[in-house]
């Protein structure tokens, strides 16, 4: 009996010293973003949505100062991108359709009589620069500073994703917003990369003290402008509606 007790104590001590089952090594965050950048540059199509939260964020159009609400769009390789942008203009919800093939840009809205006009809506809205190595998603991902791996999470879509936290210089990550918006100053970034496919599936960008954000009312603290960008339907069927003559 005494020998059995000694053996049990010895086994317990050995288990405690070994620390139990080995812990799984966390993925290298730099390797994750490098793979994600290569993946996004290689696709034929993808869709994205951009949703803004926080103080009103103003875009200045020919019609009026418009408050950005959201945008959805699709990239089609090698040079086409089309989006629908929802804004508030003079207090009314307005949809702006934007189409670009390379530098050639068209848009239509209520102030164009809902007819396409061949002129820029946003200078950075260009599919070629969105994917180009020196200006697009790859450059944006490479510009993330102080990358930290924080674990995995399941998004509302059901996708299981690695989460990375970082900071960045705002203009360096404009491609993550489809080129529609260029953040300013230092921004906080959350990057979500699908565990099974390696595709980047979500970015959350928090922009502080933006000159385009509504000024907080006296006595209240300024909130960051938060952008949530989801990428999905990689290599899905193209679904763009080019303007006549576009």
C-alpha cells in the first residue's frame, strides 16, 4: 500500500512538472498577412462591403455635402470595380452607383438625373491600384505596424478567422476601403484572415480626429470613425453593370 501511494505521488509530480498537454504554437502574424496579400492579388473577383459607424463622415459632392453610410461592390480582374454607395444628402438617403475601369470612372445619382456621367466620383476608386503590389491590398497589409496575433473568432457569416491587431498610417490602408475613403493620421486596425482558406475576410479600421467627421457637441467626447470592411464571394461570377459606352 505504501509503495502504491509513493508511485501515485511521483506520477502526480511528473505530470505537474511536464505542464500537461503541449500548447499549440500561435501562427506567425506576418506569415498570415503575407499569405493573405498573395491570395487577394490572385483572385478573379471578390465582393466587399464597407459600413461606417461613429460620428457622421462627410463626402463632398457636386450636389451637397453627403454623409457616408455604406457601400457594396465587386472587383473583377484585371481592372473593373463597381459599387453602390449609400449616403445622406440634404437629410435624404441617396444611392450613388460608381463604375471604374482603370482610371476611367463613371457615376450616377439623383443629381445626374440617374444618368451615367463619365467623370470621377472618388480619385482612388481604381481596380488596378486596388490590386497592384505597390498600391493595393498587399501594400496595405504590409504597412500594418506592431502586428499581434490575438486568437481565432467566428464571424457572423460563420467563417472561422484568425484575428490580428495592429496600427497603421491612414493613407497606407486606403485600399482596404476600396479606395472610396482615405483615412488620415494613425489608425487602429483589426484584420481577420480565414483559417481554412487564408483569404482576408474582414478589416476593422478606427480613425481618430478625422477632419471629415462631424464635430462632437460641446461637453461630449469625440468618438472614432469606425469602418468595417468585409470581403467575400472570392472568384464568384462577375455581376457588374457597365454604363453604356463604359
